[in-house]
């Protein structure tokens, strides 16, 4: 490790120590509400092709957008049906 690398590492550690010690768990809820409200007021509906009321589709879309990419990833992977090979007995 050369001098510049050590210098950068030290600067990063100093910067990290200057950050206030805040509880950041509540930020997930702020993101959920903000994303949900934005998608609700924009009228996004990812479930428009399904036979459900538009209000329900918009509400589900608001939850997905507010939950972010990890939630969408989990929902999409759970919705995929596993493909099993046909085994003849």
C-alpha cells in the first residue's frame, strides 16, 4: 500500500467519524411514503391488464415503488413459477 492509498483511507475514516450518530432506520419509511405518494399522484398502475379495480392496482403499484428495488426483486422472483423437468416413471 503506497502513501496515497493510506492518505485516502485516512481521509475516509475521518469523514465517516464526522457523521452524526443518527438512527437511520426511519429513512426506509420516508422512502416508502415518498415513493408511494409520487406514484399514486402520477396515476401509475402496473396491474392495469389484470381484472382488478384501478384503485387497487394503483395502490399496489404505490407500495412497490415505495418499497424500492429490493421489494420488486423479491416479488418478481416469487411470482415466477418454477419449471420442473418432466420425469417419466
